[in-house]
C-alpha cells in the first residue's frame, strides 16, 4: 500500500540531514523550505526557479542576475531547526533576515559568504555559541542582530570595519567583551541582559585573574570551550537515533503489511475450503 510513501518519507528525512553534498542554491533553499514550517505556505510558493533574471516569484527572496541575494523571512512564523550548512550554498547572499520567528538549534554556518552585509536572526530560539566565522569569515558584515535568543559562550572578536549595528542582548553570553575597535563602537544596550558579560563597553570591570585552573590563560579565552563541538556531536547522535528508529518502524510496517496480505490470503483459502 503506502510503501512508496514510506520510502519517500525516508528519502526526505535523509535529505533533510544537511546540504553538504548540494551545489545548487535552489536545492539548498528547498531543503530549508522543507525543514521549517511557516504560516506563509512556502511549500506551495517556493516552486520552479527562485530567480528569473533580477526577479523572483518566491516569497521573501530577492534576486540579482539569476542569483539569490536576499532572504527576508521576518515574521513568517517559522518553526523548526535550520540545517546548518544550507545557506553556504547561496554564495551571493547579501541580506539574511529570519527575525521574529521560532527557529531552533545552532546558528547557521555562514562560512564563505563573503558578500554578506546583514545578518538578522533576533527574536528566535537559537542556542549554542556565536560561530567564530561570524567574526573572522564575513569581511563585509555591517549589521549583526542576534538579540533575544538563547545563545551561550563568549563573544568572538568582531572587528569588521563596516560593522555599524550590533546587538547580542538578551542571551546567555558570558566572559570578556573583546576590546576590538569595532565592538567598542557599541553601548550597553547591545550587550545587556546576558549571563555574565564584563568589559570596557559595559563599564563593568572583568576580574583580573581567572578562576583557578591548571590550563587557564591570563584572560578568559575567546574560543568557546568545546561546548559547540559537544552540542554538534549531540545533534548528530540524535539524528542517527531518529534515523534508526524511523527505519526500524518502516521495516516493521512492511513486515506487518506482508503478513496481513498473506494472512488474508490464508483466511480466504480456508473460507474457500469450507464452502
Ligand atoms: C508566491 O507568492 C507571491 C506573493 O504572494 C506571488 O506573487 C507569486 O506569484 C507566488 N509564486 C508562485 C510560484 O506561486
Ligand atoms: C539586473 O539589473 C542590473 C542593474 O540593476 C542590470 O545591469 C542587469 O542586466 C539585470 N540583469 C538581468 C538578467 O536582467
Ligand atoms: C513579532 O511578530 C509578531 C507577530 O508575529 C508581532 O506582533 C511583534 O510585534 C513582532 N515583534 C517584533 C519585535 O518585531
Ligand atoms: C562551517 O563550514 C565550514 C566549511 O564548510 C567548515 O570548515 C566549518 O568547520 C563549519 N563550522 C562549524 C562550526 O561547523
Ligand atoms: C538591542 O536589543 C534590545 C532587545 O530587543 C533592545 O532593547 C535594545 O535597544 C537594542 N540595542 C541596540 C543598540 O540596538
Ligand atoms: C535587563 O538589564 C537591565 C540593565 O542591566 C535591567 O535593568 C533589566 O531589569 C533587565 N531586564 C530583564 C528583563 O532582565
């Protein structure tokens, strides 16, 4: 009966794991579409090609010269977790705005998106650290809004010359705010309401000696201490378990279907013998 459907579901769940193998930006966007639910019915709207020259018929997508350059899905009631490597496959992306949704999980990996100027991911449910690549791999970053999420760890040393708007308030960040010239442009309200931030920008001095420990540096290190890797590993484990359980369930259903078909045949045979 619905064996096709099951195989399809299995393929979809495999496909949703990541965009690692994908080359085309369209396919990567479709993986994002299928990973998130939204009130905007993207599933029906994001069909055919995202770009027709400089035009797009996809909600929230803006194109230039056959490439997606803006993804603006603010207030779309997006739910679910964003597959971390999909946006990397949209190489000309300039503006990313997923603000005011309910997106879960780690912040997306934006490595190699050298044209990116605006990253607005505030008012969501993102957790985990701010990736170091946001500070060191996005040379043209002008606006970074991450406020009102559940981010933890320390703030990387952002020092992009063009960075003119920055907000990480209302998260669970801690440690020293790096004294880069870019970060010193921002006032308290960019950093407020975190777990335990200190530094010049906040007028809150950091303790001059770190908590005792054999391997601690003179100042708290900027590199998140393994928590990112640990969470990644955890997510991978969860995915593997989900896949195994799903495959097991499908196999069981197939066996039950076969059994039912055979058994029905058996009953019919018996009935035929009785009459
Ligand atoms: C998607 O929605 C927009 C805005 O409602 C509409 O203009 C566009 O034609 C739709 N695209 C498709 C492929 O249906
Ligand atoms: C897109 O617009 C630019 C100017 O904004 C123009 O130079 C270019 O030719 C257009 N490309 C297409 C495919 O229409
Ligand atoms: C977020 O979206 C809701 C509706 O979905 C709206 O009422 C609210 O004002 C928005 N908040 C911000 C901060 O944009
Ligand atoms: C982000 O992607 C790049 C390139 O694909 C990879 O080298 C890097 O390890 C990734 N970062 C994280 C935090 O996974
Ligand atoms: C940062 O975001 C918080 C929370 O939304 C807001 O109250 C504050 O005014 C913002 N600060 C700046 C500099 O944008
Ligand atoms: C946010 O931080 C400010 C300044 O530290 C404090 O006055 C305020 O009560 C905090 N708000 C919340 C919701 O925690």
